[in-house]
């Protein structure tokens, strides 16, 4: 709790403005807890000390707060909402900058200008540029998982669903402006921070596929296997077929990829 009364001052009811003086301790305009807090010279910690050093500000703020205890919660909710909005505003601006210029070429000054905030405001939410990139990728992971879930159908076989999910994941990864730019940056200059977040993205997708494999094993759709290794291999095969193969060959159709996936992972090559 931050004190609303400067150290050299005492709480003096006679100095309060007339509306506050009229509402005595028993007035219904005051919640008991709020009045008690005001008497003690304390109030909610979210209000700045600089603002509250001015006696008239302290008096006005406390009067507004203690009229009804519910007002305190409303003020806090609004301030929390503003904090969340400002943080998201910075994340969106950073994502745009990374998508346009890449991670290495982006500066915190650019992000601040795009977000329309002071550079110092960014550091209230994020330690550095790497921390910002990590937050963006964490949000992106959620988007990719949602996109993969949407193309899956509980009524379809495991092979069909996993093919759909993997294809959607890789398509999102290749076509999304941010991930496409980050992948290009890794290929061209090998930025370490970008390599690390893309690895985080891949392992999140492996975890997603692993869960689907474990569910299929429980339902006896497929044989027992090491779900994590199998998910790892599935993702890498899809990357190889969609990304690596296309560097020197015509792109494979979606149907051809599904056929190869079923052959290698479900039917096997043995006669």
C-alpha cells in the first residue's frame, strides 16, 4: 500500500474539501474499509507517488475512491486493461517491424515509433528485443495450434488428421509473413536469437503432434511407439518434402505428400 499522506503531514479532516467533510465516518457514501484506509493515509498501490505528492490530488483521488468500494475495483480493472492493451500494442508493432526488416535490423526505437510509445515504455514490459521476439513466437504458437485443430476431424482416421495438421502447420510456417522473414534471416545470416525461437516453435509443434499420437495409441488406431520421436520424425519429413525438396525439384502436391506420409509411417516399405 502506498501512503497518500506525505511523511511530514498528518491526516487533518478540517482541511478536506466540503463534499468530503460532509460525508462523515458513518456516511453511506463511504465503504467502511475505504474510510479506514483513508484515515490511515493509505490507498491502492497503483497510483503514482508523484501524482499523490500534491495535497489537492490526494484529497480528490481519495474522495473519488472511497465514495464506494466498488469504484476501486472499477479503476483497477480499467488500469489493468490499459496495461494489457499497451503491452499488446508493443507486441503488434514489434511483429510488424520484424516482418518488414527482420529481427537483426529492427531496433527498439523503430518498435517504439510503430507502437506510438516512448522507448522506455517498452522496457516496462520486456527486458530486451529477444524477450519481445519470444513473446511474439509464444503467441504465434497458439495461432498455429488453433489452425491445425480446425482442419482435424474426430470422425476421420489418424493418418488423415495428422497429415492435415502437419500440412497446415508447415503451410502457416512458410506463408506467414513473420515466420517467412525469420526463416529467410536464418538462411542468410544465421541470427542465433532467431534460430532459438524457431527451434522453440518446432518443438511446440512436435509436442502438439505427440499428443495426437498418444491419443491414437490409446484408441488402438496405431501401434505402441515412442510418441515424441515419432512426432519429431513426422515433422522433419514434412519439412523435407515441402521445403527442402522444392529447392531443386517441382513442388509435390498435397495428395502426393499424404500418400508418401501414409506409406512411410503407417504401411511401411516391406511387402
